[in-house]
């Protein structure tokens, strides 16, 4: 997963929080990996936010398929790369949240700014919840169960006005709903 746009994505992320009367303040970089933002309301930190910006993976898949093809046969196939990309982002974010919020006193929010033109909202839903829309049932591992350090997952697609929010059923559920609901 490359993240060529992550710095550029910080402005729409800050706007996302501003529409909810929250301020996303950058956390200064240190030698310890930390989330990108602390979310502030009335001078108090109310959450932390890590931004991940997955890029197109389809061109990578095509290049790999061409290199691996034999006798002119190219097989791209289905390999759930988008779901694995989302899971990798969550696994990288968890220790970043622990670095600043070890006692887990405020919610941790993973915000995915999507640039992958082949990724669908359903890929995000499947990765976070384990629910596969095409078959109408839970059949995959749920990031919500696997990574309890993340209290909310947000999908922001800049190419379309798609925003999707999932939260954990934990002590921060009501706080997340109150923080992230649009005004």
C-alpha cells in the first residue's frame, strides 16, 4: 500500500472534523510512530485520528500478472487485495494509537481516504465488519474484533461524496456517534 497522497489528504480530513465542530491538530513527528492528529473540542483532546491513504492497487496487480504469465496467458483473478490493504492499515495504526493513548482514555479513529479506483465501499465494509454483501452473511474476519484499539473506522472517498463510519460496541460507542455525526 503506497500513500503518495497522505499529506494532501490532511486538509479534507481536517475539513471532515471541522464540519463536526472539531479541530484536527497535527501531532508533531517524533522518533515514536504516533497518529497523525489529536482531535480537539473546546481545548480538550476528545480523540486521536490516524489517516491512511491507499492508492490504486490494480496497476500493480496487472504488472504482476504480466510478469508471472506463461505462454501469453495472464490471470488477474480475485485476491481481496483491497481488503488486505485496509487490514494492513489498521494493523499499522493500532501501535500508533497505543503510543499516545496507552490507557485508552479517548477514542481512536482510523480514517481511510480512498484513492484506489478499484476499491469499493463493500471492500471497506467487508474488512471492518466481516459482512460480505454479495453472499448476504458474515463470512470474513472482522477488523472490529481483531483490533480493539481502534474505536471507529471512517471511509472517505474523495472522488465521490461517500463517507461510511463504523464504530466498536465498546465504552466509546456513544461518544463516537456524538463526535462523528454530521451537524
